[in-house]
């Protein structure tokens, strides 16, 4: 029986369930490149308190999820390994168990150091729909390999992209945007998120979008324009210039993800000046306010400790950004958009233009109070708005 070939794997699986440290099983390396099924991802779930294994079948263009009782699941894993895949890994908190099936169907099993320190939640939540399905651009950007499998070290980036598309999907669905959406991504870098957004909005959502990436580094601009051409993304282009020098009047959605320090303010300001419907930022390296208060005695004992001081001024900087947006009649939200297990740069500040007038006087007072509480003389975005 095929299942006996995998006794070692299933013994390890049983033991990890008993130890309560099962993470997941993945089946990878399809036997044929033409195989529509690229990998299978198996996690533990509980249905009416009964443990089952939930299989996510990852096809080139979509995912399918099916749940099985253990005995059935083991037979399926054995069948899949003999018919479709060369490789399986059982991830537990104690070890990774790697299974290799040779061309002659000889099975070898070896143990490795564990890749995971924490278990995923054992729920029956439907896995989130993946936003990226057709993924030619992922290959060009080095996120997936030639077979379309996500490269291990790019898994966090891939997760971040999907999360980001989920957020944009909600924002776009709840906004009234014009027929052709003009999007500018300021500080677009290597363009991971810019490409994903273009693909998602045009190829999946059917919007007519024009996306421009603004980036200081010529090398990255050339790299991204070249990939846009290879992918036939006709209305995606990248320009080498600084955010400050961007002068196009029309922006419907302004994006600035991890644009360094005050580049985020420059980008928000461009969004405000063009009355952008949506402003999406993920601020990073908050130096401006921190440097301003350097050496100034701080009243609060919290500010005695370097690490807390840094966090405090990140919060002050971004709260003031949000207040300044609210003063301009935007509704704002600040939230963590990916788990901070993967990156500390995980705060997202989103502004949505509202027809409702905010109490700008009251907001102005809140800004002044915040400045006085933390000894801040000026916020860079505030300066830009004042000078305009
Ligand atoms: C940390 S990377 C982020 C890239 C991308 N947005 C992402 O999240 O993957 C920041 C990028 O912004 C660019 N940048 C920083 N300041 C800029 C400015 N004032 N104008 C244009 N680009 C800028 C940098 O060259 C860099 O490529």
C-alpha cells in the first residue's frame, strides 16, 4: 500500500499532534512543470471539536480548500506524493521533517532544525482569498521561481503584498472613483507593491488605471520600466524624480509605502494638493521630530528610555499626520497591516477624502496641544501645508 512508504512521515505527524506542536505540511516540486497544481499546503483545523487536516490546493490561477479526517488525509498525501510531487515538509516546533520521493519512488526522510517558533491558530477560518493569482510579474521581480512557487525568503514580502491588496480592495470598493483611476506610488523602490496593485486593479477588478511610480534611483526606475514592458502593463510607468518635483495635478490615489522619513510628508502633501480621494502611507524612519527634540529635557518618565522614546515619537509624528489630514477633511485610520513578527515597519496610515466638514479649529487645538506636550516646534507636513 502506498501509505506504508510514508510511515516515517506519518509517525512524525502523529507525534507532533500529540506534542501539540504541529505547524503545517507542504507538498512541493511538482513532477511536471505543466502541472496546474503547483503545491499543497496542509494545516490543522477543528470542526465541531474534531481535528481535521485542511488542504489548500494551490493551482496556477486559483486556490481550492478541502478538509479531510486524518485517515483519509494520510492516504491523499501518499497519493499526491507518488503521483504529483517530489517533496514534502512536515513543519513542527521540534523539527522539520523533509520527505523526498525519487523518480523510482524511493522515499527518503530526514530531519532538520525547525523553521518555526510559533504555531498558527487552529481555527476553521477560511483562508483569505489570495489577491495575486496570475503572477507573471512575480517571477520577473524574483518573488516566485520559474514554476510559480513563492521563493522561501520572499514569503514575507508576498504575504505583505496580499495584505496590502486586501486593504486597497476595501478602500477602492467603498470609494467613488472616476472611470480612469490615476494612482501615484511615491518612493516606489523595486515596485513590488506597484506591480501587484496594477495587476490586481486591471486584470482582476477590471478597472482602467494609470499608475506612475516615482523613485529617486534611476537604476530601479529602469528595472521597473523594463519589467512593466515584459508584462505588457501598458499603463504602468516609472519616473526618476524626487517626490518634491512631481507636478502632475491629478492624483486619485496617492501611495507612499516606507518612503523614508519626511518623504512621507512630501507625498501626503502632494496628495492633499491634488485633492486625492485616497491617501495610503506606511511611514518609516521617523527622524524629523525625534531630531527636533534631541537634547530637550522631557517631562514624561517614559521618555527616559531610548526604545520607548523612539516609539513615542513615531506615534507623535504619525498622529500629527493623521490630525493634519483630518483638518483637511479626510477620515483617517492607523493600523498594523502586517504582523510585527515580520517587520516593525508595519503601521499604515490611511486617509479618505470626506464630504463631511471636520471641525478644523478643534483639530488645530489638538495639534498644538500635542506639540506642546512633547516639545515639538514644527511638524514637517504642517510646515508644507502652511507654506502653501
Ligand atoms: C524603503 S523603500 C520602499 C519601496 C517601496 N515603496 C516598498 O514599500 O517596497 C523607499 C524608496 O523611496 C525612495 N525615496 C526616498 N525618498 C524619496 C524622494 N524624496 N523622492 C523619490 N523617492 C524617494 C528610495 O530611493 C527608496 O527606493
